């Protein structure tokens, strides 16, 4: 049918709503509000733990997480506004014939597509900020040269990953941005198929999260600690695994959506569902990234104590390696008790200097990397 023709004589338009999973605009507003506010609580707790007593300071990981929170708030506001203005969770116009959906549209679909465009761009940067925050958090705990080199490489990869997906979707239609919220016929004409982009985004998101969360485990399990202690410390670092679960859930939802043609034809429902699951994952990512730093509020063991213990054990392990190479008569003079090693670290600034700074140069070079 010619898009310029007048369809008024054909009767009421057909609509399709198949992929909303029973969600209503009120549900979308509730999801946006809850997952907007909840991460803010955890970030506030993070800052409280870092600043209480005046014994600590804000570092790069804290500021990065605060920026991620702002992006999370923006995503939540898009859900709330989109549903409040009768855009998200509305049925998709299908026209009057079997192929009319290629050219028909309405205000709800246009608003949804505009919000989705801004949402994906915000998400690309927001996810990157959370990953970077976690990496910089690790760098405050593990100060070995090898670990810092490895995290530097991953930081560069994450930065390229985040900016790359941002630019790729920003110019999906070249400079014809209007085509993103125009009828489907123009989207097909001016824009590339976004399915490979979203597949690669969802898959690489999960892969990078697995790499980042498993990164400190190698160092933890090389320390001279009891098995129970290793599991306890590993558990703290693996608190963010819940974010991986939401990332996998989002990937499964996207695969199911893209493989079902009828659901894919429900443009508003399709985009709304993707936005909901992305919002959930982003919020959980911010919360998970704040769990280790707020450990003092949920445990009697503070993050500083945990860091001090890790570095003390590293120091002791290095000193043992050093003394083994010396005669037995002199070895006793080189052994330090755990409290003595911790005292050195405290005097040097628990999170300001590495264990290597409080040991002889010859011992620091033998620390586990």
C-alpha cells in the first residue's frame, strides 16, 4: 500500500502485543523507579564506608561508580517517562493488511524508538563505567606489578569495548538518525541490521564480566592461607557474580525475541522488553560492584582489614622465600610475625603503599605475581 494513501475507509487499525510478558505501563514505571533508586542506596553506603571516621579517601573506583550511578538513573528515568507518556508497553501498530507494518507508525512507537536509541547509548557507557570501577577497585587491593599490568590491559579493552559499541549504535543509520524512529521501511533502507551488534554486545558483556570477576582469584589462591580463608576472601570478590546471571538472562531474552518473527514484529514490546532487562542488569551491576566496598556494614571484617591481611600474607610469604635461601642460624632474625608485618603496612598507609614498600627490596621482588 502507498504510505501516502488515506486508510480511513479501512476501519480501525490492527495492533500487536506479544512480547510484553504481561507487563503494563504501571509495571514499567515501577521497574524503572525501583531499579533507579536501589543502586543509589548502595552507592551511598559505599561512600559512607569509605569516608566514615576520616580514615580513608575516595579513589578512582568510587568516582567511576558514582558516574555509573548517574547513567543508571538516566536509564531508569527513560523507563518511567516512556511508560508515563504512553510509549513503552503499548501495542505496536500493524496497519490494515499483512505488510502494512512496514510503513505505519504512531506516537507510541516513535517515542519508544527515540527512547531506545538514547537508552542503548547510555547503557554502553554505563556498563563500561561499572567494569572500570571494579578493575580500579582491584588495583587498590592487589598492588603487584604483574596484576597492575594485567588490569591495565583489561582497562584499555573495556574502554575500547564501551566506546566502540556506543559509536557503532550512534551511527547505525549513518547520519540519518531520523530513520531510527521512522517507519520500518526507512529503517531497512538506511540502517544496518542491529541483530549482530546486540548479539556481540550481550555475549561480550558476559565474557568480560567473567574475566573481571575471576581476575583476583588466581592471586588469592596462591596465598598462604587456610582453605576456609581462601573461600571467604574469594566469596567477597565473587559477590558480583549475580550480575553475570542477569547478563545471561538478558542474552537469553534477546535470543528468544530475535528468533521469534511474530514477537520481533511487535516493535514496541520488543524494545520495551530489552530495555527492562538491560535496566535490571545495569542496576544489579552497580549494586554488585558496591558489595565488596560496603563489606564493613555487612560483616565485622572491614575491607581495610581484608586488604591488610592479604598484603601481610604476601609479605610473610616473600620473607619465608627469602629466609629459606639463608643459613638456619640466621633465618630466625628474618621471620616476622603477622602482627609485625601488619604494623609495617599500617604505618606506611594501608591502602597507600604496597607490601613491597614495607619490605627490603630483595624481598619485594619475590612477592607472588
